[in-house]
C-alpha cells in the first residue's frame, strides 16, 4: 500500500493535513506520487503546485519535498505544502 501525506504549514504551525493511499500495483511510483498530490490538493482545496527541478531532485533523494509560494500560480495564505511518502 502506497501512502502519501500532505501538510500545509504557516508560521511553522500545521494548518491542515491529510494522507492519501493507493493500492494499485500496476501504477509506477511516479504515477502514484502525481495522483496522490492531485488528491491531496483536492482534499485541501488547493491548486496543484508546479514541480521545480530542485523539488524533483529532493523528492527522488528523500521521498519528501516542500512547495513554497513560488510553486503556486495563485496567491496562497500559507507558507508551504509539504509532501512525504509514508509507506511504499
């Protein structure tokens, strides 16, 4: 079972969080991450952020990354969205 957590933080405090799961074994890890991020954004009522090269590299190394305000097209009322793979 694949689990991805999403946490919205503002001023070093957790504002909202959710965990999404994916049990489809035919999907690649990349597809599970992208689908999971889309579901997290839907549940938290956010637009889907833009992946920057630095975030891709960080996620590949540590299964964790943060999306700051510069990753969103629209203005945000939080500091960043953090995603992390909990279980693979």
